[in-house]
């Protein structure tokens, strides 16, 4: 037999001794009811989001919806591994009375799905920053094929980052004080899931807001001088969606990060029922982040609401819709000779200005 010193489930003697000293779960069956409801609501809502975003990707060919599609898929994986397998099956049903190797493998997959769900937002933030601050560069580098490659790299790194957490300790059941391995894993965890992505969100979102304010001041100056500055309204809606997603993440994950560090340096979850209660509530708030993006998208994005309406009403959408040019006209008489149609097309089609040509490429 292998003695797991940092195991998810301690040995039998340690388990019997620590069972009497373990802090009580004040919430009783409330977490089970909460996670069951969150799973029943969150998974169908995320599947609906997935279908609607896929339609928007096919219809618009925009990298933005590819990133949102990856974020939604990662949220579904988090709900399945963390909520369904981790909280409901292992804890509520089997009471973690399963082989240690299985517990550790599931823990590794939980962290991988969690990292993928959080870091899928980072390329979206970078894409929005480039779109607002470097629009010409954005037209060259932002397209669905590149976005899919970026997402593939992010998901691969997220899967690899979950491997060290095979040795993650169960905070609820391990009675010993955190050792050096626990300290290293906890700091790696909070850095990957919170501190590093929040720093990226804070810097890039601040630059985006500064650019928008600068553009508004320029528009006011142009309006006062009798000129007009064209500012696309879609950029404002997309930026609002990005700010909403990142802000909700920062708020919902902050309590869990604080409780984990409190467990590391002050008192453990196992010994103090108040820390146990705070850890349970913090986990419930953090998992809520996997189900709220649908409502944020509906509140901000009109194209997303239309796509959801089409999915719910079973309306089909053209796979590759074409946007006809303004100066293109369909011949009224199909029997018109090729010579007359050629002359007419030469008279009607005018060359596009550079600005209009750029718009047609988007």
C-alpha cells in the first residue's frame, strides 16, 4: 500500500481521530440543494448559449464569438467536473469514500476545467483591447481561424496546469497544518485563478476605458466645432459585455481567494466552523460565475438575444449569408441579353472608397 502523506483522504486511524475534531458543516443540506439547482439551471442555459453563439460565429465570422464560445464550453466543463462530480457525487452521495487515485484524478480535472473557464476570458480581453486601441492591427490579426488556434493553446495550457493539483489536499478533511507542498499549491492556485487574470483584466480594461474617454472628448470637441466623429456603437456594447463578464468574475471569486489564504496562514477549515462556513459560501459564490454569463449576454447584446430567440423558436438561419453591395441590382428581366447586362453593370457598379472597402472586409 502507498502512504499518501498529503492525501485527499487520510488514513483510517487519522480519519477516525480527526472525525471527532472536524468542524461542523453549519449549512447542512443547503449546499446540496444549491448545487443541484445551479446544475439544473446552469447546464441547459449554457447549452442554449453554446448553440446561439455557434450560430453567431457561422453568421458573422467574428473572433469575438469564438472566444465567447470557448468560455461557455469551459463553463460547462466546470459545472460537470466541479459541481456534478466533485460536490454532488463524491461528497454528497459517496461521502468521498472512493479510491484515492480516483479522487486525485477528479481533483486534477476540476482544476483544469476551472483554469480553462477563467483563462478563456483573457484572449477575449486582449482582442477587445486591440480592437479599440489598435483597430488597423485588429483587422489584420483578428479572425476566427486565429481565434480557434489561440483557444486551443489556452485549453492545452489549462489542462497542463491542472496536473500539479493531483496532490491537492482536501481542506475539509485533512487535519494537519498546511505543509510546504500545500503552501506551494495554494499560492499557485490563487495566482492562476485570481491574481494573474485580475491583473490582466485591470490593466487592459483600464486602457480600454481611457481610450473610450479620450474618444468621447474628441467627439465633444468635434461637435463643438461643427464636425462629427464616427464612433461605432457596437464597440460600446462589446466593451460593456467584456467589463460585465470580468467584473462579475472578480467579485464572485474574491471571497474564495481570501478564505483559502486565511486557511493557509490563520486557521484551517478543518478546525474552525466559521472558516468552514465561509469556505462553503465562497465556493457557492464562485460556482455561480459559471451560470450568469448567459444573462449578461442577453442584457447587453441584441444579436445574441435574436440568436437565442431563433433557437427557442426553432428558426433556421442561413449558414453563410451574403451581404449584397448597395450598387448591385438584380436584372428585372431574365431574358436580357448578355451585352446589355454587361453595359448596365459597367454603368451601375462604382469603385468603393478605401473606408467602405475596409467595412466590407469585416
